[in-house]
């Protein structure tokens, strides 16, 4: 649909490409519309997960886009070769999920996530390209205006796209699930249909579980994959950031029947889903950033080495209020373990493992009164000499939207050296709530 040229400009150091559409007599109308959409949307985006936009040409005169050239492999390069090991799959797809989350934060749904449209920088970040089918929440949707049938790549299109709904960011999460399935099993979960009837099967039929095809796959990987591929968008992960976090911490993924399943849902379930499609009415579609706002990632920094039940309860009360306001939020409880006791001696390693387990048990004990589901809660123990830096790095890496932490009493040494909460509040990439225990009357 376009010709790509390597270009350069004396005052720009970035490697560049120029993309020129193939607009001639007999060209498919999608070529024109898609190119205009990409011109419009790419110019609004920024950050490491998209090519930097440089310039564009007028569609009526000389249409073109000049953008950054990404010097790295495409995800497509890993398809069809020898099957990747689990760490390789996790590395590639967690980077993809982080890129998709960043795109959603900018109010864009890609709607054509596939291996050919995912590139990787030498530093490891995933970069999304080809925004010809994308939808921006606050710009005209020319694709929807022009086409009145499902548009997308047949193997990766989501159920809601099949029925014409183009505004749900969880459609991109479905495509991430297809890619996970493909990398794990070497197959596509729904094939590559070419008819509307073939597309519509994914409205009521779930795929063969990955572990039925590749028995050696761990249950946690099937759990994540099938969670992404749920037929109903409301039953998938709420955000792509949650997918990235679970892939990076598989030991904390709560296993459900999805993880152990070896057969897909029966015909009765499929028939019930088929009946539901007959009177399906899509609900109003909020902007992607608004969708993310009702599913925030909240980090609770917990210091269990100082037993202060009044402060612990104040933290629980704060979390209770947040959960009541945002039912789909995810709570990650983080505590930091000093690494000074870690040596190569077996006795020291056993002590470290014991302390690690103790911190996890203490964190779970703190969270028990919250009565939250395993899906909403995660627990992590970080090993670091500087707790504030460890919390800040975790918040940046896993797209934390709010940090909640306790403030201990003021001392002369704290006033001189500074507290963990003051450093986190000053440098955090998100909002920070510092909680104090109520003073005794």
C-alpha cells in the first residue's frame, strides 16, 4: 500500500524514512483513507513507543510522511522460526504490552496490532507502526465513515471489531493474546478467516487451550493468554499494563480454571454466546485514557519491619476508599528487603529466602482485612539498599498511577537525611498519597 524510502536531512540526526502511498487508478480506497488517518494520528503521538513524526505532505498534492527509522527487528522476524523459549516470549510481549499501554494513555487505539507492526529498538522498547486503521478518541474516525464492514488483519481482529466497535482499548489486548498464543504454540488461535462467517466465530468460540497444543507450557502463561482472549471485553485484562506486569512476575499470577484448561468451552456455552450476539448493543465508548482511569494501578509501599497497627489500619482505610471509587483497580503491595545479608554462602541464602517469605506473609496478613480478590491484589518483595529508589523504579517500570505509603514519626535524623516518603513524593512519576496514623486523643 506504500513505498518506503530511506532519506536524510542535513539538520536532522535521526535516521529517517519517507512513506509514500501507492495512489493510482484502481488503488483500493483503504490505501487513501488509511494513509490520511496515519498522517493525522502519528502527528499527535510522542514517546519511545512510536516513530518520531517529522513531516507530512498535502494529500491533494504530494502525500508523504517522514518519520524516524527504527533500527531493530520486527516481531514478525521471530514468527515461523524455531519456537521461542519462555523468557524470550515474556521479553517480547511484555515490551509490546507496555507500548500498547502508552498508546492508550495518549487516547489512541491501534486496532491492527500484529507481528509486522511491532518493531524493537536496540534498547529493547517495542515500537508500534502503521496507524492506518487506528482510532483517536478526539479526532474524526474516517475508517468507520468510509467502511461499513470489519477492517483489520483477520487473524488478530477482536470480537468487538467484528461487530463494528472500534473504540475499545481492550481490542488491542485481544491482539496481544493472539500474539502470545502464536509465539507459544506456533499456531493462530482462530486461523486467518476470509469471510464474515469466519470472523464471527470468535464471537462465541474460544480457542483450543495452548497447553493442549504445547503441553510443556506453564499454566501461568496459558492463564495470561486466555485472559487476553476472552470473548467479552469486560472479562479481559482491564489494561495492557496489567498484562506487562503479570508477564514480568509470573510467580504472582493467580491461577484459575483458565490456566489448567485442556478443552475449550462446550457447545452449550458457545450457543449461549451466539444467542447473545443476536441482540448485542454496544455500550457508550469512553476515551482510552478515561477507560484507564477507572482501572488504575495503585502501589502500596508497606514497611512491615516497624509494627505500627494504627498506621497499618490508616493505610488500609486509604486503600478501601480507592477501591470503593474504582472497582477495577489493581493493588500491588510492595515491601523492600535490605540486601546486606545476601552472600554466596548457603546459610546466608537460606536466611535471605526465609526473610523474603516472611515479608510476603506479613504483606498478605496486612492485606487480608481488605477482602480483595486474588485478581486485584499482587505482592512483591524488592531487594534494595535504598527503598525510595526501588519504589520509584518499580513505579516507572510498571506504569503505577498512584503510590500510597505511610509516614512514620519525625526524628532529628530523619529531618537531616530526609525520609523515604519525601523522596518518593518529590520524584514519583505519578500521584503520591502519604498517610499518617490518627493521633491519640
